[in-house]
């Protein structure tokens, strides 16, 4: 079987388990070749616990990398964008999706913009509108609740129920994405995600027990497992459930080092679950 190739576009933190630092080993665990387009290099991630980090913007290098790949005739089985730091980078990635789109490859957008009801520093309504444009190229988008609100204009709520999340997912169908996955759902002391198939209207909500605490990088880990699983060929339902289980188990593996939570979860200790998974017969897609 030919090895599949997955391109991921996001920043890389030299220390701290998020973005490309998490995506590359997860993609590789699925036996898929990771190809990276780094948007920036940071000495550490930007979450609590790290101060005075270094930052190198790679925006100017991105178009040249795109052109070089085109000259080589490179093709990708999937393209996956994560954190993008500016409207200019959104424009570059939108062109990248157009340049490398084929009839069969998957485009996956994690519209990283904010959390807990507010946009991250440096982002505004104009950025959210441009992110919505990028989402129009995607087969699958996976915003958290805050990002779903920013993309739709629906008011953010701290407490969630099925009707509220379904209304967000329904509104996100207007972006043009074929599948909507809303993450960061908290209901009845459980956390997880809801998936909506835009064509059929079918939903799937999957939750696991909520574990108290703040854990960096879990959104990046979820998106990386989900996109890799789909690229490998697993069904959407199985990929969704696997991604949430993987995040849950990674958090559990981190419980003995709560004082170092800011490094990110110990997902490396759970990678064997992926390698075990790809050795079992996969469920056919519906």
C-alpha cells in the first residue's frame, strides 16, 4: 500500500506539546508521512508558565515553499491547517488549498482563534471573517465553542446543551464545509464534541468524563488524531470517538505531573493506542 501524505500548516513550539510538536508524532504514528509548512518558530508555546519566549515569523517563506512544491509536482492526500497568526497567512493558506486541491484529497481546518468566550490576543472580527472564508474550502472544520460563535455571530454561552450546540453546527453549514465538528463541549460534567454531517443532517455527540484542570495542547492533539485517522481511512464516527478517547487518556497520563501542566499533556505515552488501532480491520465509511 502506498504511504499517504498529510500536509499540516501551523507554527512549531520548540518546547511545549502543541501545534507541530504534537502533530508530527501523531501523524507518523498512523504510518502517514507528515509534511509541514511552519508558519512561525517559537522557543516555547505561549500559554501560562512560559515567559519571554522567542518568536520568528515565517510568513514570507510560505509562498516560496508552495511554489517549490508545485514545481516538484507534489500531491497530498490531506491538508490540515491549525493556528494561523495573521490575515496574510490565511490568504496564503487559502491559495495553498486551491493550488493543491484534487478530486480525492481531504481539506481539514482547525480555525484556531480563541477560547473561553474570547478571541486570542491580536485577533479581531476581521480575522474571524477571513477565517470563515478559509473554512469555505474545507471538507471538515473543527472549531471549539468560542470559535464557532466567532464564525457565526451566535452569542457565547458558558453552559451547553444539545440544542445550543446543534444551532451552532447548523449555522456553520453556511460556511460550505461538508462536516462540522464542534469541540470543547461541556455537558453534565462530561466533555467532548458534536459532529454534524451537512448533507444528511445526522449528528453524533461523544462525551467522556470531565477531568478538572487546564491542559495545553489538547485541541491540537484532537485535531491531529482526527485528521490523521480520516486520512488513514477510518470512518468519521470511529475517528471522532478515537480522537476524544485519545485526548482523555492523554490527560489521565498527565495527572501525576499536575505541577507541570503547562508543558502539555503526555500524549506520547498513548501513541501505542494508535499503532494498535491501525493493525485492526477498519470500519468502512458509510
